[in-house]
C-alpha cells in the first residue's frame, strides 16, 4: 500500500519540516475508506522483507528486478509503525517472512475462529486465501475503492480454485515476482492442466501422457524448478495470534497526522472522531 500510494500521489505533498508524506497519506486514505465501509473488529497492517531469504534460495531470480526503495519513501516506511499504531491498528512485523505470509496467517486464524476476513492487497498471489470466510479487497491504482474478489471471482479470472493459485503461478509464471513459469505454458494451458489433474504434482506425474510436445517437454524438463516455483508462491505460517478487538482511534490518529503536518487528514479524522459514539 505504501509503494502504491507513493507512486499514485506526488512527493510534493509534504508535512512537518518539508518531509514528503504522500505514502503515509495515501495509505491512510485507502485503509480508512474500507474501514468506514466495512467496520472491521480490528485492522492489522503487515510488514516484512521484500524477498524472504528462503524464497531467494529457492530461486535466485525472485524479486531480482524490484526497484530500490526511493529516498523520499524510506523515511515514510520507517515512520509507518508509530503513525498507524496511533490509529489503534495492529502493526505486525516479521524479520524473516514477507508481509503476505503474515496476512495469510491472520486470515486463516480468523476464519478458523468463525470470523470473516477482508484481505486488502494489490498482490494477486493473495487470491489463494479466498474462501467462504475470506474475501480479497484487491486494490488497483486509479479505481475507487477496492475490488471484492471471492472464490467465484478467482475461478472466473483464472479458471482455477483459490487453493490452486500457487500451482497456477508455478506453471504460468509471475513477472511481478520474477517467476518465469513453465516454458511455453501460458494462462489458458496452466488452467486446463490444473482442471484435468487438480495439482501441479499430479500434472508433473502425468507428463508422459501429454499429447502436446511443448507441454510434455516443459513438465518433464522443469519438474524440480516448477516445484520450487510453487513453494515460493505458497504462503508460510507466520506464527502470529489473532488481534484483539480494536476500534479505530480517530482522535489519536488525528493527533498523529497533525504532528506530521498532514493537516487535511487530521481535520477529516477529527470529524470522524466526532461521529463516534461516546
């Protein structure tokens, strides 16, 4: 969200001391829009390394082409935790696992406890979390609000079930993560293979029976590599605990925004604080 907001808003948006605050402002606005619409019992923001070591060890090209954090964004990343904690939101940080792993674990725990979950992300890898209790709020730059993605929408888009998304990514590839996928196998063929076999492993085991030479060759020649790609795309358990109930603290958030010179946001938050029941 911070990257998305940073590139969507000009860094001429500055606060106290002339420091850019565009990423903090844009991220706060994105989340607040959904909080106002859905009234969640708790909000958790997840942070982790851009590329977990174990994923890079599995495939050296993973996230290899990602740009460096811009100089005017790095201080906003550093300030994100105290800023968003002032909203009464939980900020979860992992040194070893990526933010997606934390998001997926929180979603699973809440669903297992009988709750419902909204996972706000701009990463389609997270479609693997969609089920009858978990909906993805897929954020795309230039759209008003997030798009609701449920299991039916995942099937409509990709022709696979949510739990098959890591298998699908392994076969089709994911340019945003630097995963090349199987040579000569695109989105349509990947979905068709998973529709027939159910999983990447079953498709690999049935490779010799494939009548299309390029598909057979890719499955036979890239077996170990494709299994590594699936491992990369599969979320890890982050070992977190479900967050306690916590309504948004609009007054605390307003104070934090004003302290940073984000005054229009502070005014908006003051107005929201006035609407909260005593």
